[in-house]
C-alpha cells in the first residue's frame, strides 16, 4: 500500500470513529431530557443557546468564520429540523414511534442521493440499510403503538431533515459547521418565547440542559461535521443507528 492510499485509509477510519463518538453523544438526549420539567421547545432553545456559547469560541480558535450561503441555509434548516421536530414529536407520540421514525434517515439519505444528487447507492449500502433498519424495528417492536398520527408525521419529517444533516457536504457552496451554527440560532429563536414562560429552574434541570448543549449538540455536531468529510453519507447515517439503541438504554 502506497503512502497516499494508506493516508486515505487512516482518514476514513478517523472519520468513522468521529461519527461513532458523535452518535454516542447524541444518545445522551433521552436521559437528560427526562430531568428537565419544561416544554420541549424550551429545552431545545436553552440547549441551543449553550451550544452557541461553545461554537463561537470553537470558530475563533479554528479561524473558521460562519458563512451564510444558500447551501449553508439548507444545511441549517436540516439541523434545526433534526433537533426541533424530533423534540416536538416525542411529546405528540410515543418515544418508540418517534425514535424509529426519525431513524428512517438512512432511507431518506439514499432517496435524496438518487433523486437530487444523481448518485446510486451500492448493493452493500442497500443491504446494510435494510439490516440496520430491521434491527432497530426489532429492538423497538414492543414499544411501538398505533395512534399519535400528528406526532408520527412530525417524527417522519424529522427523519427526512436528519438525512439532510448527513448530506450537508454534498450541497453546493456548503459549510457544515456554519450550518450547525445557524441551525442552533434558529432553534434558539423559535424556542425562546416558550423558554421565557418557564417558571421552574431546579439545579438538576439546569445541569442537564448544559450537558445537552455542550455535549449532545455542540461537541456531537462538531465531531459529526469533521467525520462527514471522509465518511460517506449513507455510512454515517447507518453508524448513527447506535443512537436510537443507546438512548432508551441510558434512560433505563
């Protein structure tokens, strides 16, 4: 193996590991949200504000300005949808339904890749997608319920927007870390009116929401955007399958 292929292999392994660690951090959501007696949009706004407090010094240290382009805005809408819509869906339907429907993301990644970017997935990717999605269905089979129609629709849309997160690098004139920043700004603005109406601020809730903002949003998305540079979108979305499995385990 020559130096260049060997370097590419190392970068690919590093990217895969970063996406995996990001998924682990994202799985903290359930266990922390359980400790916060607020409306879901209030939680989303507060953790976004905390995340912005991390992203701003990160950008200064790395010298990466937050850009604002059409591609960045589409990515920001994806980040906003992935975080906000899923939080709302958990209030409108069961946790099992919400988690499973959001994890349709790999399917949407494949569909968007074919329809929008004209990229056909390999047979291995299709097989892996079917296997992982089937495993998640089996894992949540007992917790799935009928009903919760609006919540199920919102969760399904959140799965589509989550797919957009994994495709951010494919967008023209894209800058994933800028998309994360502006997505958090949108989350903060849309949830701020609800946050201002909250009256209970116990220590446990404040600690939990800070953990969410620092680790489950800021660090997770920083690692994810770096990992996506060398990890294909379908692969990254499948690796994220560890999140819906770990989330209820940590809650339990």
